[in-house]
């Protein structure tokens, strides 16, 4: 029988890998920050690894934006990394998170997608926004933001200006999301299939859509989606024999 709670699962011991994403940590949501701290302190011990699949922060404008809030998150993550390896792949909100802050957190930065053998299954791990190919407006921006010259240009701007730009970008994103058809903001089945075929993967794990689920696909493949932390505290636990999504776990 599968355990009902994340704590019960941890108490069982045995090999397990934890995947989270879309926490959108911000000083304006101390409840999410507190839940994240509890997770790091109480739920990760004994795990083989913790993967954070992007959007750890509501916004990240550069590794030089070291505030009391971001330093406190880094301190908690670094302490946790002494007990469990922590891996991070960029999201659309924190694509500017760089090696300096990753080192401060004790996290290993991953390429997109990360391809690994997870308990004998070829598995892809990524944020998931690259799979939302029907949202052509967003994909156009994504191609731009991934260019090294664009990132260098943004990071060369004064910190105060970057903070203002980030606030305006979040407001525009919220308005744009409200106006778009929900269908185009989900992943494209064709894009999922193409990526899994390319890497010979049996399992694909992502976030971004805030639609937690484990989808069974043709050819005995699976797509696993971790939820956000606005209301769900979503955690995916993968073991050698199964995978379970826990929501409101903390």
C-alpha cells in the first residue's frame, strides 16, 4: 500500500528521488517560504537526490541581487545540500540564475533537458516551457532570452532598472495569461513525443503548467507533472518501483 503522506513515505526509507518546481518564492508569500523550509528540514533526509525543475523564485534578475530574502533561501538550500544532492534546471522566471548563486545554494545546474537513468529508466527532467509550442508568442521570447548576448545585455543593466523591468514583466505576463486560451499554455503532445523519441526516454518529468498529474502514454511511457506551491506544496516521489504525487503535503 502506498503511504498517504510525504512524511509516511520518508519514514519507509529505501531509495527515492524527490522532484519539486514552481515554488515562486517571494517575500510576499512567507507561507510558501515556510513550507519550503519545513520540506528541506524534515522531508529530504535519506533521499537519493532533490531536483528543482525551475521557477524556484517568482523572479530572478541576476546573481548580484543578493537580498536578505535570497540569502536566507541560499543558506537553507546549502545546509540541505550537505545531506542530499540538489540539482536545478532553469524555469522561465529564474532563467538568469547563474553559477555564483547556484554555488551559494550548493546546487548543481542542469542542462535542458537533463537525461539520466533514474532507477533503470531513461528519464528526461526539464522545466517544461519548451514543450508549450502552441504558445508561439511565448516561444518567440524564449528563443530570444536563451541567446547569450541577450542575457549579457540584461545583466549589464543597473540593478534598480532590472527590478523595475521584472515588476513590469510579471504584470504583463499575468495579463497575457488571463487572455490566452488555456489549451495553448499546456504542453503539446507532439512536442512531448518528439522529445522522448529523440532521447529514447520512457519517462519525462516537468513543471511549468501547474497541472500536476501522472499521464500514461503509448509505448508504456509516462509524463509526470509536478504542481506549483501557490496552494499545493506539490512533491513528486520516484522510487525503483513507482512514482507518487503528493499535494498539500506540508
